[in-house]
C-alpha cells in the first residue's frame, strides 16, 4: 500500500527566507509524485509533479521539488517566500497504471505554512 | 477554459439524511475522482469514475455511492449521514490522454463542497 508522510505539521518562515517542506513516500514501484497547495476554504491547486526523468522538477509560483529515490523523499523548496505563499501544502503519491493502481492519489496530512512579514 | 466545478458550495444536513453532491469536470476530461477531506487532514480517496463505471474504490462504506453521466459529470451520494461525514468533499478530473501514455493521471481539483452534519 502506498503512503505519504509529511513530518512537519506547521512551519513558520519570514518573508524572503528560503523554504523546504519535507515529504517521504512509501510505494512498491516507480512513484508518481505531486505537490498541491490549498488556501483556506479552497480546493487544491497543483504546484508540480514528477513522473520520470530529471529528478529536479520546476513548478508554478517559483517552487521546485527534488525526487530522491534513495531517501524516498520528494521535498518542496522555494528560494524566497512571499507572504502570499501562506497556505497548506500537500504531498501526494499516485499509483501507477502499469501496476493496476488505478490512479488514486494518496495524500499526506499536510504542512501549514505561515509567513511572517 | 472552465476548470472543475462543484455544487453546492456549502450544505447542512442532519444525521440520517441523504445528500447529493455534483461535479462537472474540466473540459476535455473524462475521469472523475472523489475525495473526502476531514478538518486538519489530507484528502482521502473515495472512488473514481470512468466511462460511467466505478473503476476503483477507497476504504469507504456502501453508504457512499456515485454516478457518472454521459457528459462526464458526476454525482456523489451519501446515505444515512453520520456526524463523522462532516468534511470538505473534493472532486478531481483527469484526461484520457495521459492514460494512453501509460502514466498516472494528473488530477485537477474543484473548490469542494463543505458538508456539515448536525
């Protein structure tokens, strides 16, 4: 069974500081990995995804993530945080069609990001 | 290009009642997935519909059922509501092209329906 762990429930950073949100996954085959962001009362917006190839993935809003198979991690980073980045961030792993996973997403419990001005 | 839309935005029901939530997928998408997000938690997969059939189901009781229409829109029905069913219900759609490429879908989410059971 697939699972995702986001060890940090809350993170506070100052505006302009760098950010790294941690994500560890468990999946028996090649993982398909996603980061989504959720603002209060809103749905989920896709930030970036990893399917294969280059392990450093660029996304929207200046975010990037690096896939490290040896560490089963897919950490999200941003070099300089803006106040508008305050939101909840979810890492998710998707099952592979090739292994009959049916494409359901399994999410972590999320990391709430607070940005201090 | 309209994204995924859901209705209603908010809903209040009492225990034992039944509820129907609706979802229209993003243009060009034919697969719809439903997720339940309880307060302070990540979304949990309920089920997925493709070609008007339930393709996969998560660990939810039979009180949760769904339907997909020929225009790819979908409904989520919950019977005999419990207090624990209070949550944000998210619909996500994805396209067939990525299936053809033998990749997992990229799912695009709607704004959700907030269900409160009293």
